[in-house]
């Protein structure tokens, strides 16, 4: 089984419910004529502190050699281990039992994943392990543990007009004959009446909605979406899904807040408000005071941000010395707020890190000052140093004066030198003048015999392009006994600080110049441009000297220092020419690697015009097919369109068995910038292409099975001037419950642009 996640859209959540029905056969639907038991009956939603007393996931014992994820904290833990899938599950299972947890019915142990739920003192904890096959040669087991909290899902109130579909400790599913708007409004009303605070919502046209609530430190997410058009849930109307989870920090949000989002991994709340800074600050001062928090200043501190826009901050601390920071900015007549939580230990660690960085800076500056002072102390006075004349040769008069002065030291003879290093003429001395003349004659003759010393390398004149013979564009990377041929060369110039840097890339496929030039224009460098592997990149400084080389192949990123590079390059006349190779093989753990490259290409700048790749490309015949559980399904219909995935614009290539509703697709793109409003319950494959023409994600759905993955995608795609051309397939079939799924796509189609653009 490939690493999978449910789709980010509610369309795929609906498909997931359909898949649920397929896995378990006929879903048991029980009649329900009245509201389920209220959440407040005998249960008070827990705080983070109460959950941690039962189980602090920061202190859970892990298998030897495990690596915790960056987002791990007290109520959520993720880590990877080399232990086998079932061994990792069993290890954590035994640890939970030792801590007094009881395993609940429903544990699943499959070939590709294991799941289970454990309870103690009313609290439920989820345990999931699955195989990460990103590197098939060294598969890892990923482990996730999550606090569901102490509110049973079956005790969360639901509207009367509903039927129970499936209930578990961390979630519940219901069906209702009500229409979408009615179900959403009724759900909101019953949850608010039961004491759940609104914590954001997202209406997804035309008939779905996500509602988020909190109660103390427990977050409740309600998904309301149509039931699938086929399977045992067909005709059940709308589905309501509840999911519960402990929050990593109890951070309230104003009731009228918009665009609310809470990130557990960073313990950060973001939202927008129509109120002014002082009103938002007053809400937190009053609300947090009930939980023992006090603001460190009586009023909000207003200032301007780096864009000279209004900004404000306010800090809070509690008796445990934890910290809550409120930061606000003013944008388009709205207050954009960020509230972040830090424990006293986390805050102290940040302060210590900042202090160490400051001390390091001061120490390094002091060392540089002492070094400069020592160098200045050993430097000869200016009057005793030979100078150069305009022709670059030593100044004979000044050199003679300095030499004679040095020779007469300690003899009792005093010589007074003038400002320009010449003796004072107040007291003529014939012997001295004769000695000066003889010394000057010797210095002059020596200068004629020995040419001036060679200038330092930094003073060397820059070479012309003609100083190097033309080169071929070719490169090769070797990892152990595996070689990667690189036929395409691209060079571009950018700035880093106040230095000019030239980068040369040899890659297996042409780089998308339009995306590269766009990155150079936006930030002046290639930070927002990703080079596809296999590739090798060499960086040249202002003197065309190599400063580093990087290799990317077989999902490995390797570096080479300039000291291990042999070769030369010239960047001149708008062209980069040269060749380099590694002097000796590099080693990275058990991998030996080497690389060599040569190039002779124009240098791109932010003002360059990108080369076209599809101008002379022949038209490809569009076709698609899916292999599902031994059956071949023809995907005869395709549509391509631009869409937004968060803030990133991608192109979707959508193959289906039957034509899709284009009107609904265009309406969704216009309103939301994506295809979340398009629900197609039919065999389908969607491939997402990023701005660099890389295969970013695939989504496959057939027979109530939904698969998502960014692994094992193979293909070559070019998107240019509203045209998408290429081929995509799975390198090897995806496995799901002992069944295999794959596809092969070929396309050459027009791309529907985003309406807003």
C-alpha cells in the first residue's frame, strides 16, 4: 500500500464514506428518533493539563532508533522507526497496556497498516502504524498517536432528523434527509446550544460545509456533505461526520472571527476580525483572565511592521510561566491576528538560543577586532614601506630612503625624513647623498632584471569566452554502480547579498525556463524554483570559480565542496562555458558517488525571454485507461484546468469514464479557485502538475476505493501557453486490501485558466 491520505476536499470525504461501506459490507443503520445524549451529561471536556496527567505523549517510550516528528507534542505524537509494521504497533500497544490503558474492540492488523483505540479514565487514544514506501529499498514504519479526549463521540449532540451510521471513540457518522443548508444550520444550532464554541467554518458550494467547534481543549469538526450516489448509503441524503481531538493548546477565538485556523504542530491560532486592535486585545484580556492568564502590559503595544503597516502585540503569562503571544496586523480594514502558545520550557529554550546566538556574534566580532589590532601592530610604519610609482614599479627614491634609514639604525647617525619619505634638506650630507645614489642604482638595475611579482589571483583579469574551446552539454552522476545521464544544460545569473552568482544546471529533462525566470523576477534568486532530479548544479562566483556542487538523484541530495572539484569555466558575453569533475569519489553513509559535467549555454537573467518547448511538438493522441482489480476501464474523457492548492497554482489533468459536468467545474473554479464543488462518482484519475511541470499528486477513485499518492508517478509533462502535453503512469501498481490499481494516461489538451486570472 502506498502512503495515502484522504483528499483535502469534501468530495473525496464523501467517497471515503462510500469506501467505508464497501470495506465493511452492508452498514448497519439504526433508527434514531431523538437527539443523542448531551455532551454535558456527566462529562466535562478536558483541559490539556488533565489529558497530560492521563498520558503525556512527550514521555511515551519509543522503539530504539526511532526519530520523532517536528510536530510531536503532549497530545499528538508522530515518529518513524525501522521496526516492522506489526512489531511497531505491538511495541506501542504493550506500552499503553503497561500504563493502564485498555484496548477497545475493532483493532485492525493488515499487511500495510495497523490501527487501534485505547482508553483510560474516560480518555481515548488512537494508535496507527503504516508503511512508508517512499524508498522501497529501505521502507520505514510511521507511527501516529493522538489524544481523542474524554468526550465520547456518541455523546456529542446531533440533530433529531438523523440516523446513526457508525460510531467510534473518536468520531461518529450520521445520515439525515434534510437538505444541505438545513442540515448545516440545524447542526450549528444544536452544538452551540450544548455549549460548543464556534471555531471557524468553511462553506463549500454548492452543498457541503465544514464546521469547527471547541470546548475547553477539545476540538470538534463537523463535516456535512452529500451521501455517495451508489453503494449502501445511496439515497440517505446528507451525511454528518463528527471527529474529536485534543488540542495542543487551549486558545479561544472571538465568536465573530473569520478564516479561523488552528495548527496543532505549532500551537498557533490564526483568524481575521472586523474589530480594531484594542477590541481584539480586550477580548483576550477578559477571556484569558478566567483561565489564570495575565497580560504583561496593561495595553496593547502598537507599532509598524516592516511594510510600514499598522501592527500590535500583547503578551500573556500564567502561574506556570507559560506564554501566549497575540500579534496583529491591519490589512484591508481587517485585523489579521496570530495567537501562539509556548510552555515555560519552550520559551526558555528560545531565549537561550537567542542569547547563545548573540553571545556568539559578540565573541566573533571581538575576535575579528583583536585580529585586526594585532595585524595593525605588526605592520611597518608607512614611512618605512616602499611605495609604487605610477608605472607599477617601486619608487626608487622612497625605497632608497627607507633602506638607508634601516641600515643606519643603531649607528648613532640620525636622519630626519620628510613627509614624502625624503631626507630633510636642512642639513646637507654629501656621504649620505652618495650612498642614496648607489642604492637607487642597484634597486633600479634589480627591477629591470626581475619583473614585478605576479598579481594575486583576485587581481587576475577576467578571461574571455574565447580562452576556452567550445564544450558539449553533457553530464553524468554515478551512485555506486547506477548512472544517470544528463543531457540538458541551463545557466542563469542571480544575486546573493551584493554578490553575483552564476548557476549551471545539467538535468535529465529540460528545465521550465518560464518558471525559473518568474522566480528570478520575484525574489532575485532561485529559492522558489525546484530543479527536478536527476540533476547536478554547480555554482560559480564573480571570478567564475566554483564554490560548490550539488547532486540530486535517486531521492538523494549530495554536496561537493570546491576543494574536490577540478576544471574551469568562463562566464562572458552572455554565455557560460566550462567543464568540471570531482577529484575523488564522495561518500554518504553506504553510498559512493561522483559526477562530471560540461556546458556551453546562454546565461538567463530575470529579463530573459523563456524558450518555448511545444512550438514544434507534434500533437499527441489523448487516451487513458485504468487497471482496477484485474479489470481494464477505459477513461475516454479528459479535461485540464488550472486550480489553487492552498497558495500554489497547479494544473489538473482529469480523466473520467464519462464526461464531467463542465458548468459545475467552471462554477467551482470561479467561486473557490479549485474543483471542490465538482462531485463525480465514477471511475477517474486526476494528476496534478506543479508550476515546474513536476508530477505533484495523483488521485484515483473506482468502486468506492479512493487512493492518493505522490509516490511512483512516472511521466513527462509540459504545460505551456494554455496547452498541456505529456504522458503519466504509475511505475508500479498501488495495492489496497490485496487488490492492485494502476493507470496510463496520454494527453495533449487545452487548459482551462482560472477565471480570476
